[in-house]
């Protein structure tokens, strides 16, 4: 599964309103999932920010997305 193409119309860091649209649930459900840690998130300036990867982990709990993450790049390497 090519997760890099999933949710390609959204930024890499989502806001709760994005989660509402993607999951087609109400505001209260989203904030409950965030508060309970069901959807991992971070708080920046008191506001929830959700890396797209965290949402994918919530939607597809049986897939290890971290195994597909590439760190760094190969530019300039021989």
C-alpha cells in the first residue's frame, strides 16, 4: 500500500477539522479521540496538530507505516 498517496489532498499536518471531514464524524468525536489518545497528536500553541501518519495509524492499526518511512535523502552521496 502506497501510503504517501493517501490523503494527498491534505497537508502533512492535519487539524481537527480535517479529521472531521476525512472520518465523516462530528467535532465532539474528533476531540474525544484526540483527548483519549486514540488518535495520536501533538499540541502546539494549545491547538491540536495531527501528523497525517498518526491518522493513518488510527485508520489502519494493523499496518506498520513506520517501516516505510525514509529518513534523509541520497543527494550528493556516491
